C-alpha cells in the first residue's frame, strides 16, 4: 500500500455515489407522475422502518470488516483476512435474515397498528427481501475495501441504483391498472431487484479474483488464527459503536421533526404555516447538501482501511500523511460546496422551486456552512475508527446532539430566526463535534496542521470561486434568466476554483499524482501554472 493511496479509492466511490444520487433523484420524477401523491404516500411509508433495520443490519459492518481485513493484510496475514470475510458473511447473513423476517412477516402489524396505513402492506413486503441481500453485499464490499479495492463497491452501488430505477418504474407502470397500492409495491420492489443486481455483480467479481486470493492465502505468513467467536467479538466491538453513531444524526432529524413544528406554533405560526416551513427546510433546502455529503462519505469510507493499515504497522509517518491528506481533501471539497451553495442559495431554490417564497433560499444559506463542517467531521471520524477508537466519535456526536436539541428549542423561538434556528443549531453542534474530535486526534497522534496550507490557501481559493460565481450569475441572469445563469455560474465556479487552487499552490504535485489519471492531470496543471 502506498501512502495516501486512499485518494483514488475515494474518487471512485465519490463518483459512484454522485451517479447513484442523480439516478435516485431522477427516479422520483417519473415515479411521482405514475403513482401520484397517493402512491408516493404508500411508497414512502416503507422507508422509516426499512432504513432503521438497514442501519442496524448493515451500517457499521462494512467499515468494521474493511478495518479488520486491512489490519491483517498489513501484517501479510491474507489467511486471517479471508477468515474475517467468511465469518462476517455468516454473521451478516444471520442479521439480514432476521431483519427480513421482521419486515416481511411483521408487515401486516406494522402498517395496521404502527403506521395506520394499511395500503402500504404490499410495498412493505416488496421491500423486505432487500434487507436479506444488503448485508450480504456489505460483507463483500467490506472485504474489497479492506484490500483497498474500491471499484467493486462503486460499480455495485451503481448497479443497485440502476436496477432500482429501471425495474421500479417499469413495475409501477405495469401494475398501475391493478391499483395504486400495487403500483407503489412495484416501485418498492425496485429496491429488491437493485440489491439482487448489486449482489450478483460483486459476487461475480469475487469469483473472478478467487484464484488471486488463493495465491495470497498460500503465500500468507503463518499466524495463530483467531476463532470464529473471537472474530465476531472484534467485528461487533467496531460495528456496534459505528452503528450507534450512524443513528445519532437521524435521531437528531427525528427530534427536529417533533420539535420544529411545535415551537413555531408557540411563537404564533399556525399549524399549516409551521408544517409548510418545516417542509421547505427539510424537503427542499436540506436535500441539496446530499451531493457534497456523498463525496465526503466516500472519502471517509476509503480512509478507514488506509488509516488502519498504517496504525497497525506503527508507521507514524504514513499515518500522519494520511490524516493530513484526508482532512485537506475534506476541506478542499467542503469549502467550495459551502461557498457555492451560499452564493447561489436563493437562485438555486428559485430554479428548483419557482413557486416557493424567497425565504427558502435563506434556509439553504444557513444550511450551506454545515457542508464543510460535516465533511471534516466525517474525515475525523474515519481517522478515529481506523485508530480503533470507534467509541470517541459516538461520545462526541452524542454531546453535539445535546447541544443541537437545546439550541433548536431556544433559537426557533427567536422571531427573526424562526425555522432558520434549526440549521443555526446544527451549525453550532457540528462545530462542537469537530472541536472535540480534533482535540482527541491532536492529543494522541501529535499531528500538526499548518494553518496556511490547511486554512488560508483553501479559503482564498474558495473566496475567489465565490466572487467569480457571483459576477457570472449577475452578468448572465440579466440576459438569459435565472436557470441558465445558475448553470453557467456553477461551471464558471468549478473552473475558477480549480485554477485558484493551482495559482495559490493550494494543491501539491504529489496530491495531483495520487488522483486517477494523475500524471495527465499534472501535465495540464504544469502548463497552466
């Protein structure tokens, strides 16, 4: 493994995540037209329980598997790495089977007694088999990620989403004559067919690589192999804290859903007005931070096995280099995303939701600064997970959640803020989490972050980009209108940011070379600079 080799993996996973998100966004447009708001109600009813079970059965396991596999490979113990994979498969198959039974067998009870939405029954059952397959797919993804091979995970993600979109839309259209609830069930079955395609693909990759894996096992250093129970304990000790941590942000959002509407009513808004403002915040403005979040998530996924590798072999130089690179890349992705969304907050919301008031743009403006903080938090979390400190991010997230709840309650009651108090509270809570994670890493690794290289230069580049975006938008909107101006400004901003990074020496030759097609990129950069 080369130093900072995780960047190529992060790029591959990031691009796959963006493609999957675009496909998911596109999916909802024709689906909404086919099954209407009634059908979307049945379709959406599945996801709260589905996501909860999916988090329990799969959220922390790929990271745990990748970390343990990476540790074994760092010691040239390929046999031990494969034993972790085989044991993980048995564990996750069992967990997935239980989750599947809960949703499939319990569908009738859930829709009638918990959700009070009986026509969502078939959608619930159609989605259930996905819970059996996703944990299996997660085992293979974790194994390949631990081997620093991100391509199988990336392609399986795209295959999964393609199957969901294509089959889901086709089945919704075919089943519509039988009734809206059956059309919604057909759309829901798209999730199952998507996981079938993703699983088949990643299993086929494993079969193709089986001969290479056997050769590695045969040449593996001889170690006393751990028992299955020892491996299970290790997996659970890593996966459980990560799973708990992954539920904290959804819980924070759930608290928001129960608190925001009530607090708005307490300062004089009607129920309908409060519900509308909450919908604008969460359904419209908040959804736009998903794309940069997808890329930084890919970065953190790729960082864990790399950090774990250098931590295991006690290579402090490699460890600190990886930490620095991971944090810098999170900044270089998050800063332009935050600045760009801030500058174009109102124009973007007007483009996407022309019938909504301008206040929706203000909500996106407040949320935009959360993007860069979330990216850095994800990088710090990956570092701590790779260093076997999985409990630290959970503790710090919990502290941040307490701040979030208290501040949301207080700030929403401020008339000039009202619903915008919720993103302000999120911003402050993320700052608290970031500081706590940073202090722990700084204390235990002794890594130094040069403020010029890590803060000043990236901020300069992002500021230059923001100015270019503002100028281009104001110039083009007068002639061609809001939509064209937004699209042109995004392109201008992207090119301007890249040039600013080069001209301010915010990105090094080594970092460019570590990217996919790095040598070609460096030749282009050399000519420009």
